[in-house]
C-alpha cells in the first residue's frame, strides 16, 4: 500500500500535478512531526542542545558565545545516536518515504523543522517573555 501511495505521488509530481518540492516538504514535515511526537523528555533535551550547537556555529552566535569543539562533537554524536534510535523504532516509514522523495535535502529540511518545533516548545515553557516588550513598544516612533 505504501509503495502504491509513494508511486502515485511521485507520478503526480513528475506530471506537474503536485510540485515535487512541496511534496518533499510535506514528507520532511511528517518525519519531523513523528520524531517530535516520539521523543521522550531526555531526547528532547538532547535535541535542544543539538539545535543550540547548530545555531552556535553561526557567526552572529559566535559573537555571543563560543562552544568548544569537543562539546559540539559530543552533542552532535549524542543527537545522531538518539535520532537513529527514533527513526528505526518509531519513524521508519516516514524516513523511508523521505529518502525516496528527497534523498538530497530531505533530512536537512526535517532537522530544520524539528529544531523549530523544539524551539517553540521551549518558548512555551518560559515564565518570562522572550523580550520584555509589547506590540505597542515596537510601534512607538
């Protein structure tokens, strides 16, 4: 059944009925959602650390804080092991579909979406606002 659905969707994409990039994006979203839903608290904490390290590699973030290379490697290794476990135990179907539809960029898109979901979770937990502003503060000349 899965084979038929994937083949039908791919055929539709090739014929231009459904844009291939949009369908791949939907598959990335499905895998990110599966990973997010099946991650336990320790998994999510490891993934938040991974997302922090990933952002920490950018130039603007390095102006604020430098993460030691050894810590970066440790966090990335931990995240890779945890993601492998989640994919093989809970999200194999979504991962296989993604590998078929977008083997080049699908995982990166999935990880970006997963990072966004984790950041949203963390922001919801905050007692204090992210920035102590209201919309009227932003609109003042």
